[in-house]
């Protein structure tokens, strides 16, 4: 009788155990990171891109989910003709969906920048600071180069 009860408890506990979270793959965590870019500074942009490459190199692209959010003067990073467009594109091709780029729609309006002025590799146009807050609320780690 006691043995049957113990077996029943083990079965029930096994059934109620939560499934692996969606932020875990192959038993390893997927590190979620949001990076803010709000300066018109190509040196800073390159530092950020180096940081992203280092994160992917150390953790593997399957184990990172990186969101780059540009607003204010930082949107110049994503304008056609920017000094880092080639690096952005190269990183995006290598990293695939593990790196996403958002350009602030409010800044675009304020600076009178049209979508055709922005490189096509941008994933999303959304109010930048709102996106940073939303991602932090979802557990993303905040970085600012």
C-alpha cells in the first residue's frame, strides 16, 4: 500500500513538472539580450557589433537571442550608406534569426527619415524605447556599448 502510494506520487509529480521553457535548447539556456544604440557614433557601432560577434562565438548562435534597438541619432547606423552597413548585413546573414534589428518609428518621423532610407535588413520599425522596456519585461538582459 505504501509502495503504491509512493509510485502514485512519483507519477503525479512527473506529470505536473513544467515542460522545458522555450528559452532552453539542447539543455542549454538561450541568452536573451537587448542592446540599445542611441548615438551617432561609428566607433560605438563597431564596438557593439564586436560584442555581438563575441557573444555568438562564445555561446553559439543557437543559444543567443539578441535584439538591437536603434533610436535617436542611433538610427543613422541603419541608414543606407552607413559605414557599418556591410558588417550589419554580414552579421545578420551569419546569425540568422538569433539577431534582430529594430529602428525606432518615432525617431524616423521626427528626423523625417523614410523606410526606403533604411537598409532592408531591419526586422522591425517600432518605438525604440518602448521595445527596450518590453524586452526587459520579458527577461532580456540590457546592454549598452
